[in-house]
C-alpha cells in the first residue's frame, strides 16, 4: 500500500472528524460498515438507530437543538428506501443536515461477480423525485473533498451525498481535503427599504390597538427583545406562532399563541386588534385557524427575510422584506411613541384578563374512570417537569396538549411535523437530547406513532440519552378517529386494544409507569422533577377530546 494512500472509508472518517462532528447517527449496511467502524475508531461517536428514518430524524433533531451540522449515515437500496421519509422530513425543516448514503455501482455486487444486485435502487432518481439535493462521489480520489463540499452545502439545508461501493472500497489520498471546513451562516438581508418602513409606519401610527405576531423567523433573527421594545413603544399586544411559543413569556401583554393553540384570555385581546404586524411567521392554517384567528379586514403588515413568505397564505397590505430585528429597530425609530393613555390594548382591564388566565380554567376537564383529559395531562406535567426543558412533539390529535406545556423559549420546542407525518418525533427527540445535554428533553407522542418507532427505546437506553417519554395513549389513531367522527363515519378501524407499554419500556431499561387518573399522575412528581435517566409514562387519555385544529377543518354542516 502506498504510504500516501489510505482506504477511502478511513479518509472519509477523518474528514468527518475534521468537520468537528461529535456524532454520526445511522444504521449499518455492509457497504457502509467499514466507514462506520472507521468513524468510531477516529473518535466520532457513531450513534446507532434501529430504523433509517429515525437515524435521519436524529441528525435533524441534533442539528435543530445545537445549530451544528447533523450527520446521518445509512446504507443503499432498501436502507435508502427506509430513510426516505426522514430525508423528506429533514428537507422540509430546513435544518443543517448532511445524509451520507451507500450507493450501488454498475458492477456486480459480490466479489465473485455473480448477480443480480437485489439491492439495486436508482437512488439519484428517488432523491430527485423527493426534492432532496444530492451529490455523487464519483471516485475515491475526490470523495473526501466532495464530503467537505456537501457539508458546506448543508449549511443551507439538507444535502445528501451518495457514496458508491467502488468509491468506499477504493484508496484515497491520505492528505485529501485537509483544509479547514467552514460552515457558512445563512445570509441575512440586514436593512429593509425605507419606503416599506414609511408605509408600515403610516399604518401603525393610525392604529389604536396594534397586535404583533412573532414567528420562528423572529426568534432566529434574535429579534425578541427589539420586538418587545417596539410593542411597549407603540402599545401593542404580543403573540406568537406555535413554533415560537413562549418567546414573550412573562410580558404582561403576552397573549400566548395565535390560532389553533390559543387560549381564551389571549383571544379576547387578539380579537380587538385593529392592525397586525407580523415578524417572521408564515401564517399557516394552524396559526390562522383556517383564516379565522385574526379580526377580518384588519390591515396587516408582514415582515419576513424571505420575500416568498410574504402574503403567501394570508392577505398582506404592507410587505417589508428584511431581517426581523433590523425592521423592529427601524420601526422603533420611525413610529412616534404612543402616550400611555392612548395605548388602548394595554388597559388595566386587558392586563387583568391576561394576569388572571389559568390554563386549567380554560376547559372543562373530561376525565373518565380509566382515562385523563389530555389537556389536564399538559397542565399537570407543566408543573411537574423541570421548567428548564426541551419539548418535542410527534403529531396527532394529542397535540392539543402543547397549548398547556410551557418551554423556556422557542429554542426549546420542536414539532416534528414538517412533513405532516407521524413517526418523526422519537428520532427527532433523541437527536435533540444529544444536541442539548444541559436540560431534560421530553417527547410527547401518540400510541400510533410510538408503535411505529418504539424500537428506539433500545437506542435511548443503550446510548444513555436522558429522555422523558410521555405516551399520549388513546388506544386509537385519534386524528383519524375525529376526522371520521366529524364526517359521521364508523370509527372501528381507528381503534386498538388497550395495551400497557410501561413494562415494555421497563424491559429496555426505562423507569416507567402507567397512569389512568390525575392522582396517579401526580404521584410521579419525584420521578419527573429531576429525571436521572430515561423515563416512560404511559398516560391513558380520553380520546374523545378533539384537538381544535381538527375541528377547524370539519366540513360545514348545513342547518336542517
Ligand atoms: C407516516 C404517516 N402515516 C399516517 C398518517 C396519517 N395519520 C395522521 S394522524 C394519525 C393518527 C396518529 O395516532 P397517534 O400517534 O396515536 O396520535 P393521536 O392522533 O391518537 O393523538 C395518522 C394515522 C400520517 N400523517 N403520517
């Protein structure tokens, strides 16, 4: 072997180490096994998932929590097909994720030259069809450098790199791609146009009751403080999208989340607004409750770094393209301060409405003898779990619980539903927990999604990932149950047996409990206040409680 050449899998492993990677998440196939062994040998932790989808979701969750590059490594053919759900999900999140995939070659797959290649899959065509940007390493010589390029490209969202078997099994230069790899930050357009600021100023000056809606874009721009200052300056009330939940927690005029996850006190102020100023929020169907959450006909100013996001789902009267913080500061300078007595939304009455809001008084709890109202589960766990926490949600009817569970801020809430799929929550939560080991990560997941991904119980326990899993168990595909119910259809196909999963989680090494009543849940206070290892709670919930976002999509019934 020439001294200056090493096996490609070793060169690639060294390149991954040079990227500064802490973890590679993945699942082994024969063509990637040597690369995985090399990665592990060079001191980068290979964290093995039990399904390729979950491996990709782990990389996404890690990237999302840490802001660093999340790397997944999965095999070719069936492994690639298995990972496709995760790949599309990761693309939709926009997180910095690099997925390395084994790939086939035209040569017969086994050394004796016999075929056929039963794992053959046109991965390029599949990835292209799925809208996943990808590169192909064509030769061992350039593969390490290509990996560096793919990692740099992943700064702007998901990038996949196909590593064919002949490349992985070849020899690469030992010194390939030694230069430092710099991940570029997404470029931000700093200053808004003056004309846009004047138009927005004119509307805000005329408004008596302005409302500011902030989304995750405002959070990413670090605009929370500037927006709160602007709100105080013009006498606006504040609210956020679900993705930016608790951005203004503690502010006396924080109305909470807008739309499907809103609360009654916040809505009382929101419905009074006579001008809406939106920062970094896409205004999707849940934020707008299918277009009904904001007072009809109210002038709307939309600020977004991306021009395409402006006016996309809701009318917009004034568009301001620019960085949320820069725009908030520009408006602060341009709009004259409003006198205290003219801050109509900031009346003592409105202050009291918000201060007196108690989540448990916002609904009439519907427990049954053997189940808890899902909203009560949220209210109780909000008090019981450590306040400094990350919360990750899978998707389903149970998601209504999210309205009642607070977080330290938008960096600590993650909904794994960018693909509107179930089953992405478990992997995402595992990766999120790896990306932020300073606080406990709590996963809320329905029994349907849990059964899709429960193999990862083993991963959590093996890797010592401190995860609290709250299984919102209604023994049903609840979202589908309510979908059919709202359309007067039979429900039997959506319902499943009542199985206790706590012993299953216990077998994997979790501390686990089953709860059917509020009293049983409260008894877990000690376990939940400071969890020191993986914890699993099978919460038997009343599936009859439908989430607002499902009811909002129900067909309109004609009056008889
Ligand atoms: C991958 C995938 N398969 C199926 C669906 C359709 N679907 C949406 S919600 C849901 C039910 C989920 O059940 P569960 O996880 O128990 O949560 P629940 O709705 O009961 O709260 C299903 C099957 C989907 N969105 N994604």
